């Protein structure tokens, strides 16, 4: 402990405040001699005058019991007491001595002779002020005393609150303005769509009116329309079936008939007359021990409100052999939510089963056909898309996210997004070719081009589509298939990235996003962690959470909490912020919330952790 200063030493100390008196002419006698020649009583009187008339509020208390021994005029004015009243008080009457900041100040003052802190000060009428107090110890007449300077910070704090309130209002106003602008944009878009629909309806009415003038032509036209509708229902399935490795099918639940694509003969060996079979015949091809299970699961999905179905099952080929298959389909429902149609695809994955067996062989015999196995293990997926030109609605198949990494909601997209992701060198040529095909009488469009994936890499695409036209030859619908041919190219030039590598890469991305947000950003999230991760990584949060738990054996939320606790430890060790300030900085709802989470993770309270750190530092200093 440092030796306490006496009253005169305190006035001479370089760091003294309220009692420091600079040399002036008033300290000289008539003959200009030094003030040291003055009597001690005269010097004490000058000190007393300087103390009483200081513009800063100062009080002197006994260190042992806190009794107020002296107070200047500024202190009386600030606290609202007459000097006589104030000298009858103890420091506990004017300071909130139970506050941690005050207790900490007393400890530091006793150790270092001087300390500064913020504390609540009580005026005579009960009003509380937030003040900064600076206190130092000195010896006077053999008694340890403390001189305390009090500075009212209430107006400063109020001014800062007003500034913060204005900033918050400005941010809120900007958010409201942005929402209003977005609303105007949405209204304009809706108006354009509505105008397009109205224009299409008007044109159709004009066409119908013209056709009605000729009865004979109407009969022929009606027959033609009937045939066209039948083609519309099945033509796109036929086309996609030719462009895909899957067996495409369209099940009309009401009639119980299933239209199947041409590839059923190639994949399973069945020759189907008119490409149509009864659903009961389809189920007969299932293995008996799986038939009831598959039927029950399918009926349960149809009775729900879900829009997709997928399942894995065994399917008997025409030659009697058994194929391992996976099926997936979109469920079409009427206005009452009743399932009326399933449009889907069935894929023979027997080859995948064989590859799994080969994988087991690779584990026991890694030198056997290693490279051939890895090259054969890469499977490809196609992206089916369906663009309704009049309403500008586009349906995008599930393979889009798996192939290119983009998130899609309800399988809906926009043609503009497709155009924006075209490679810059290919964009104009592809767009022009597509527009020319739509505006001509062509029924087929195809093009090879480069497409930008979500991670910035480039895919080589072969896109092929059927164009549907009305009786006047105007295109109203385009249905196609995108094939990522770069996957086939990668098989020839390099080993494909394994599924484990992709999962590990995604796990690292999840960790990096969380660590950057917690350790390297001072911004408070405007949404929750799950939405932030999903938006940043462009994956569904449920998928991210399940993958993280599976690979890391802990939930994402526990990893987030662990990172926050590590940051709390660092801030406590730096000793720059109080526990309350740390809670505010890390956006905890309260100090209690931070303390509970910290104790659950470490077994210690933040306060005790800080005490251990202080004890360690003390030991190191004494070594």
C-alpha cells in the first residue's frame, strides 16, 4: 500500500485536482518575497479559500467512518444542503454505497490512494444524480482523510440518450421508407401482371368472337382443341421422358390411369400399349412384402396437405429380375386441397446398390479398381422446368438446388433470375436464340451454354425445351430439361468431390459464419441465427442443423453458445468492460441471462471468474 499523503502534500501532488493552487502574485508579500516566508496560518487560510471557492464540488471525509468533515460551496449547491447540514452527514447519506462501482472505488482507493468511478449521488430532496467522483487519500493532523471531487454527469448522459434516440428514430424511419418503396414496387409488379392477364383475356375473347362467326369452322376447331388438350396433358411428359434417364409418369387419380414415358421399356423392359396403364397393374410390379407398406405411405401423403412424395422400393422387371428404385413426384391438388394428380419420376438405382457393395470391397481391398469405382460413383440429376408465359410463372424441379446450390421456395422462380445467372459471354446469344424460338413457329428449342452456380463456379449446361402454341401459333407455355454436362466432363478429367468432402466444406462454412458474426462483428442481428444462417448459406436451416448435429455431435445452438462464452472470457480477461457492459455488447437480454449461461458452460459465475483472474495476476506480480 502506498503511503497516504498529508494535506499539504496533496495540494502539491502533480495529480491533485480541486486543491491545486498555481503560483500567483497573491502569494507574494509586499516586498515580493517568496510565499515560504509567509506564516503557516496565512497559507492554510489561502488553501481554505481555494477549497471553498473551487467551481468543482469537493467534500472531505474521514476514511475510517465516512463522516463529512468539510464541504465547499459548490458541493453544497450541487447536493442542496446548507454547509452546516452537510457537515452533520455521513458519505452514505449522499452516495449509493451499495453500488458495485462505489465498492470497487473504495477498494482501489485504499490500494492506490486514488480512484475514479460513476456512482449515484442523492440530493437533499431525494433526487438522484449520476456523477463521476474522484477520491484520494491524504493525512491531516494524524488522521487519514479522503477528498472527493463530484462532477454531475446527468446532463451529459441525457444528451447522449437524446442522440441515441434520434439515431434509433432515423433508422426506424429509414426502415419504414424502405418498406413503403418495396410496397410500391410490389404494387407495380402486380399491376403489370394483372394488365398482362387482362390483355391475354381480351385477346382470347376477340379470338373466340371471330371463331364463332363460322359454325363449320367452329366444329373443326372444337375437335382440334380437344385433341390439343390431350396433347398438352401428355406431350411434356413424353418429351421429358426422352431427355431423362428416369421413367417419367403422370397418374390421373380420378380415372386411375397412369401415363408412362417411353423409357419404361428401356429401364424395366415393359412394352406399354398407348403408354397408359392402370394403377393397380403398376402396384402389382412391387415386391409383395413391400406393396402394402408403399401403398399405405402413399395414401397417407395424398390425404395430407403435402405437395411432394418420395419413396424407395423394389420393382419387378419384365424379365423377373428385381430393381432397386426411388420415386419422387409433385402432387397436384384442386381448390379444396384434394389430390387429383401425381406427376413424377422413378429411377432405377440398382447400379447404386452395386456401387455400395463395391465400396465395401474397396474398404477391404483398396487397390482393386479404385479409380474406376470413384469415377462411376458420380450420379447426375436433371432439372425440369415449366414456364407459363402469360402469367410469367415458372416451375423449377428439385434438382435445381442440388445441382446449382440456389434456394427455391415452393419450386417457383423467375425467368429474369435464370437470365442473370447465364455466363456473361453466353448471355446475349442464349437470350436472343430463346426469344427467336418463342416468336417463331418452332416447337423445340435447345442450346448449350455456361451457367453460374451459387458458389461462383461455372456449370456447362445443355438445355432442351418443347414450345406449346395455341391455334394461332402463339407460344403460351415452354417445358424443358436442364442437364449439367460438366459433371460428365469432370468424370473424365478429375476425381469428383466425395459427399463427405462436400459435407465437411459446408460444416466449415457454418462455423465460419457463426465465428465471424460473434467475434468479428459489432452489429446486432435483426433476425434470429437460424434465418441468418439459412439466408447466408442458401440452405434450409433444418438441413443445416441436422447435418451439423450428425457430423459434429452437438447442436448448432450449443456451438453458438460456446463461441459467445469464449468471447465473454476474453472480455473479462481484458478487464476493460464490466459484466453489465459485456452483456449489452453481446446482446444478452439481461446480466442474469449471461451469468446463467456462463455458469452452465464453465461451472463458474462471471464475477468469480474475474476474481480468479485477479488472484492470478496478483500472484504473477509478486513472483
